[in-house]
């Protein structure tokens, strides 16, 4: 056994906790999972991920290095109140929408290291584009632990708390916009008489290939030009999108997400 293993307590055992747990390097971290009393869920988590679980996470806090809150935003207040009496320097990470480092710091003892991690649903495939922001008291070593933990669910980028508030609409919500585009393209693909399976393959791989092209750092406008010969068929399609102001539509959609998040936070 690696004695330098860091001890991580997950409070919450749902989808996001499980995506993170699956990606964690068990040689570096030992995992303990608690929840809100759903015994079946804890049993499943124990069996599937080969981790320890507890019905009394409060009793375990003092032995932990890291505490991950994988709970709904509205459950945070009561859990943070419980934690505030039990803390002795653990790094506290939340994955909840709207619960930034400033909020965590205001609820926990002075000097507590805190962080906010915002993954997206692709975390369950290890393909999340995750944002994270740190509070004021996080040491370099603790930041390294955090990055090692979220490395298992995909790519990540450190930004400010304010940037997470603003950019969750892009990394968290905009995947749904892409799925809407995929839905429309699948529908029109099916009209050519291919099977549902073929339509999915065509559309999914087209989007994945386009994403790979973007990841080469090529400029999206140049990539579009590369596909579209002037006066050709793709250019005719692009003209429809441009005339109908796809860019404005995207901006409005992102803005609507932000406005709604601001009301909810
Ligand atoms: N799912 C995503 O793709 C995604 C993406 C970004 C951020 N998030 C954020 O991640 C957080 C968790 O989301 P999720 O999708 O994993 O939710 P979920 O599948 O519904 O799981 C929620 C978990 O929280 C536990 N819980 C709720 N209240 C609790 C309490 N008072 N004490 C202890 N445990 C409590 C539940 O316990 P039981 O097992 O006992 O019911 C359950 O294990 C949310 O804040 C969400 O905004 C999720």
C-alpha cells in the first residue's frame, strides 16, 4: 500500500461523484463515499468502483485530506454548517453550480482551502471540459491533488471564479446546443433512407472530426473556408446560416443561460 495516498471523502454518490470516482487513480488516492442515506446507491458504488463507503461521513472528516461535495447546490448550506465544526485544514471542493470559492470561504472556518470544479456531462466518458477556480488558501500541493483528481474526467482549465460564472454557459450548457444541431442533422440524414444507426454514425463522427480539427488550434473561420469552395455547395449552405445570423443566435442562447444562472445563484 502506498502510504502517501491522499484520503478523499465524497459527500454525494450520484452521477458526478461516480464519474469522478471512476477516473481517480486509486494508487494515489483512497476513496471514501457518503451520501444522504440511499443504501442501494452506496452498495452499488462500493461494488462497481471498489471503494469504501460510510453511513457516518461526519466521523471520518478529521482523517481526510480532501472533501468533495458532489451534492445539489441546495444541500450545501446544511453540509457546510456540519463541516465547519469538523474541519482541520482539509481541501474542500464543490462541483455544484453557483457555489463558488467565495461562498465556500464564507461558510467554512477562516483559512480553509476551497475550490470550485465545474465539469460537464461528458465527464462520465472521461471527456469533460472542466473549469476550476481556487480560493485564497489553496497550497500548490493541494492544487496538484485537485488536478490529479479531475484529470480522470477529461481536460481542465484553471480560471477565475467570475469566469466560471460566465463560462459555464459555454462548457456546461452549450453541449446541449450541439446536441440540438446533431438532432436536426440526424433527422435530415434519415430522410435519405439510411438506418438510425448509420445516421448516428455519420453525424457523430462528423462532429467528432470537426472537434479534432478545432483542437489543432486552426481558426474556425479558416476551417470553414477550407470546406467551402467559393460559389460551391457548402458556401451556399453557409450563406443561409450567415443570413440568418447563427452567431447572434448563439450569443443570445449563451446570454439566456447566464441570465437564468444569475437568477438561480
Ligand atoms: N451530472 C452532471 O453532469 C453535472 C455537471 C456539472 C455539475 N454537476 C453538479 O454536481 C452535483 C451533483 O450532481 P449529480 O448529477 O451527481 O446529482 P445526483 O446524481 O442527483 O446525486 C446527488 C447526490 O447527492 C447526495 N445528497 C443530496 N443531498 C445530500 C445531503 N444533504 N447529504 C449527503 N448527500 C446528499 C445524494 O444522496 P443519495 O445517494 O442518498 O440520494 C446523491 O448521492 C450538483 O450540484 C450538480 O449541479 C453535475
